[in-house]
């Protein structure tokens, strides 16, 4: 994955439809950990597979799936 080293805390994560999915907290192996205080999180950390990332710019990570599908795919794995 060419973008892994560019993923950092605070970046917005959006779906292919530009819908908000979450905000990066950190990386956990091959998963993006989303902040639990993001309005979309429901108060829990969520994790998305790095394989869903299609593009990245300075402050935004874009996924290959729409926001609603990304939320269906996220996990709430505990550390």
C-alpha cells in the first residue's frame, strides 16, 4: 500500500459518494482506527481495512465504497 505512511491522525475519511465516514485516530496493523468522538462513531472506535482506500490527499482519505457501505463494513474490534 503506497499510502500507508501518509495516513495520520485527524484526517477525514469519506466514501466514494463524498459522505463522511469518520476521522482517523491511528493505524492498527492493516486497519484504520477511527476516532470514537467523531459524530458518526456513536461513541465507539471503528476500524476500516486499508484495502478500502482508493485515494489520499493532505487531509482526506477517500474510500472505494460509499459512506453507508463503509459503515456496514467497519468493525468494533477491541484492542
